[in-house]
């Protein structure tokens, strides 16, 4: 994610159009927190410490995400011809269209969420729900459950959007890390493996998403 931050700095300082779209994975299960989140309010820090799970702050906003068996994407741009850079929801909308086009190439039909209020659960008072516990506007849904969670950071002339696309989910493990219930997570999120019905080669998924963005931004 430091690479994403550096790309954002370059885009912000450049007098020329800059757009970078990246796909990557994590070498170990890691919790990333929104830029201003407190670890103690976002996850089970004691459990993470015992299990050697790193907790990091990402440059974008949003809530806690466990990055484990997932594909992460990032979009950085200052290009007004491709994105309505000054419009938060507008940039979300364009990126959602690119992802939707990519998923469609894999036979996965998703819709963009209209947004919802925070879901209640049995978390201890004062803790914040994780990212996948409820969809926000323009995040991608399959059969009522979130398939891709996203967050942005915006500067004067550019923006960075991160997104998490679970390939497969260990709901018990994720719930333990994020101090929530597996039942809540199962009811609110899904994964490529569940949606696709079988294993999908990562390179096929990446190429499909790449082509979806190319189609959308052409």
C-alpha cells in the first residue's frame, strides 16, 4: 500500500494525466484499518498479537478489513477525462462499472449497492463494525451480500481508491480477528469461490477485471 501512496503523490504533483490500476495480494493475513481508526475499537488486538497478525493503517478511509485469501485492487488518477476526480460518488461509480464489467466476463453478475445503515450485531459496546458488515453506496453486491469493499482518499487534484475482493473466506477466523460474529459476516458478505461455485485461476480473474476497466475507460 506504500506503492499506492507513492502513486497518489505522483498523480497529485504531476502536471500530466496519471492513472494507475493495480492488482495485488498479501503475503500473510493482515488487518488494515481506515486512516483514522483506532486498533482497539476495530479488531481483537490481543488475538492478533498472539497469532502474529500484523495490524496496519492504510492511506484510505473506511473500516477494518482482514486481507487473507483475497485480491486487492487500487486505482489512482488525476485524469478528469477518465474520472470525475472532484466527485466522490462519481469516481466510485466509474470504478464500480469497471469492476462489474470485469466480473461479467467471468460470468458473475453483480449490482451496485444503494447504501445501507449500520447493521446491529453482538459486538461489545464501543467497537466499530468491520468493512464487510454492511455495504455503502456503489459497493458491489451478489444476491444481497457484499463481494467487494472499497474506500477512498482524496487530495486536491487526485484520488486513491482501494478495494478488497475475497477469493475465499474463513468466516470463523475473520470473525475472531475482527471481534464480530461469523453469522453476521456470512449474512453480509461473500467470496469469489462461493459466487463462482468452483476455484477460479487468479490470473483469469485479474485479466477479466483488467479488461473490464479497459472497456469502461475507453
